[in-house]
């Protein structure tokens, strides 16, 4: 059995076949957490999880990029429900997210965090960065209130400022009761170590199959610190790169890590399963 700890079957990319995709995964013993990126996709993740007796859970959150106005060309058809294609920066509502977060199928708060990579021409960047930080702090409060872990998205640099450094500072100064996972980790071994010291797991997905860039980091990490994810429909692992990703492909991520670490697939599977069950209380 595997758990895909970061899937988006709640996104528009699966509007025609979400249940088929989920059933295909469950029948192969691949369970999943569907992660929200804004209120509508968070709510949909919760509804979806409640349709299944077991094996499907939800995380609710507001992805930092959703805080900024996005130009039409920038729209992500994979993510947004069709009727919201012209959406502009969501207004954060603490109470609405808190209510969703209390649902018993919700096992984490996410994805939330910092994103310094998707700023556009004309953005007031300093303002957006402080907005992202403030909203992230609000979600830390929600996580602590419902005692659930965080699924953190963190990416990019702005001039000299690295999002990972800012994130680390926030987490050091604002302890989270249940820590969480740094999803789609793309940082250095040094920074990974600091997150691990704070109790966080490192989320690995199909990106590690694209090149050898992550081999060294993975070799140096302990299995107890890794959880598996797909981030589907994005980041499809080799040899399916270019196709729409789905939770089943978490097995390819597992296989790649087992190869790099020269360990058996069984051992890798056992450890990462244990890590996710413990982290998300599954
Ligand atoms: Zn994601």
C-alpha cells in the first residue's frame, strides 16, 4: 500500500473522471490526500473524501499564488473550476477555512506557504510577500486550533530573499503543534536538515525522476524523513512525463527513491507508509 500525500484529483483536470481515477488507485491500494489550493478546490476535496469510506482524505488551504491577481494567460486550466476561469485574488476568510478544517476527513492544512516565483510585471512585490506571510500565519493558527499538520508549498527567490529562508524563520518563531511536510522540496540538504530538525517531513514527487539533480540529497536523507506524493495532475514521473499525472504514479516515485538509496522497494514502501500514517494520523 502507498499513500499519495499530495494529490489534486479535486482539480478541474479530473472533472470528467475523478471517481474513475480514485477507484483505479484504491483498487491498487494507493490511497491519497487531495489538497486544496483555494476555497472552492478545498471544499471539493472535502466533499470528495466524504464520498469514500476509506483511502481518500482532504487538506484545505489557500495556495499563495491565489492571493494575487492573475492575468488570463496565466490561468491554470488544470486547477480552476471552469466557471471561475477569470478569478482574481481570493479574499481570505478565517472562519470559512476553520469550519472546513474541522471536518473529520480533513487531515492537514494545505497547501499553504510562500511562493516568490510567480510574481508578474506590475505586482507590488513587497506587499504581496507580506500578504503571503500574514495569510500563512493565519493558517498556522488554524492548524493549531484543529491540531492538524501543515502541507507547505514553498518556492522561489525574490532578489536576495529566498522563500525557504523566510519560511524557516516563520516556522522557528511560530511553532506548529503537529509540524507537517515541505511538499515538492527543491532546496539544499542544509535547509532540508533544518526543516527536519523542526519535525517536518520532506515530500518527494516525480521531479526526482527528471534528472540526477536530487540523487545526492536523497542519498543523504534518512527514509524516516521522506513522504511520497505526486502533485497530480502536474509533475508526472518518467516514463509518463507529458501525460496527466495521477495518484497511481506515486509508485514510480517510490521505485526511483528505492533505486537511489539502494534499498528494497518493500523497505521503502514500509517506511514511507509509516511516516505518512504517523504524520497525518491515518
Ligand atoms: Zn500541489
